[in-house]
């Protein structure tokens, strides 16, 4: 393994995800977690990743925590808003074009995926810093206004991480 320190952190993180996905703290699950995680890291390093992924895909731990909490909050609040729109028939579905100020490709991909995870929005195309988003509440086609509503908080959190 190229970077034992960062790989060890990834193994620990993947083990926690493994235990969470299995919804069990059975000793066999806990013991198999590091084995599966180590195998995933080894094969990813050996056959998939072609560079220093610790630098390419970096996000600060504090930013990651804040981003995760914000994402979960947005998923739930947007979920209720989308359900309300569907029940009341107030759906205004359209594709809007937005541009992100983020420059890091990893952060842009994280933003696009977070938009897709949030109910009522789906990123349908990404070209550089431009995103096309299918939006259930497309009340504006102004890129600035739509962008602020769709990506605002996500982008602000990620842009603070880019300046470090």
C-alpha cells in the first residue's frame, strides 16, 4: 500500500460503514469489517486509482462532519417538501442550468451527487463547472437564483474546504 497512514484511516472508516450497513455489532461482523475494508483498499489502490487519491479526494474532517449533517437535514426537509408538492399537485418540473463556483473536481462531483440525493432534484449532466438539474420546483430559470436554492448551502460548505 502506498500510504499506510491514510489507508489505515480509510480501513477504519470502511469498517464503520460495514458495521452500519450490516446493522449488527455481532463479533463476526466486526471482525470481518477490517478484512473486507483492507481488501477494498488494496484492490482499489492496485487496479482502480491512478494517483494520490488522498490528495485528489481530500475533504477536511470538520467539513465532512458539517457537510454530512447538512446533507441529512436537507434530505429530510426536501423529502417532506417534495411529498407535499406531489400530494397537492404543485409540481413544476423542468431542467435548470446552474454553475458552481467550486474548482476542485471532487467537490463538484460531491455537490452534484448531493443534489441528486436531495429529493426533488436530480443532476442529469455535469460538464466542468456547469450542472443541469431536473427540479421539481422550477419556479425560475435564472441560473443564479435557481443555483442558490439548489446548491447554496452545499457549495458554501465545500468552498470553505477548498480555501484550505
